[in-house]
C-alpha cells in the first residue's frame, strides 16, 4: 500500500527515493523538480541502459525507480525511502543485496482508504478491488516473509506514522529509538 498524506519530517540519514511515474498515461521521472514526463520509449531506453533499478506497473500506472540515487544513498549510509508494491519487495531486496527494511503502511480501514482516494479524485473501482485483495493477503500472512514491520496510517496522524517508521529505521541500524524525527 502506499503511504497516504504528505511526507513527514525528513529524518537524518533518510532520503525519499526518486522514481518514475506514469502521469495520466504518460511516463514521468520524479526528481527534485517534480515529475518529468517521458514517452514510453524514453522509459524503456532508461531501463535498457540500466538506469532504472526496477519498473513496476500498479493499478494501470507504470513506475520506475532510478538506480543511481538509491545506490548512492546506500553507499553514503543513508536510508532511501521508497513507496514500493509489496508484491515486488523480494525483487528489490535482490537488486540491492538485501539492504532493505520493508515497512508495510496500511490504512486504518478500507473505508478510510476509499475516502482518501476519493478526496484526491482517485476513486478507481479496480484500484480499490486490488487494495482489498492485498490487505486480505497481508492479513492472512502471505507477505510475512518480505514485511519486516507494519504501520497503520490513520488520517491526520502523519507525525505519529513518521515517528513509528523512524523508530523502525533506528532499530534496523541498532540505534537508540528515544529520538524524535528530525532531532
């Protein structure tokens, strides 16, 4: 599931990963200046040159993750943060030599997710159907092998969710978790 809401405070050593995204049927690369729209052929060329770590399609939208920013962050002992389909986590782990912590951010309820999507003009029946299937699969433990931790994202609780994720990050590094995000 994707984390809903605005990005929380930037924690030390945490970098939000750049990725490509299909915007209204067109591919785009998300970078510091926002999405850059690409033709499908350009996205394919980036992938063929090995510049993308992975290309995913989710809910009819194509996403790609640029390789170099992720590898640079790992080299610099930073913690890249990616919004990644749970079904693709194992491939990401292989691509980066297992240097991952997988945190599943789930909505408090399917109704809350539906309300969020609707408020953003993204009420898509197929997306909700897929979200329902995924949440049920997670509930049955089908992804336990690739999920290191779960966090519930309730509306208007982005600071709490950010803090929970940051504490999981610190535990993964073997550090004290009595630190607030951004301090």
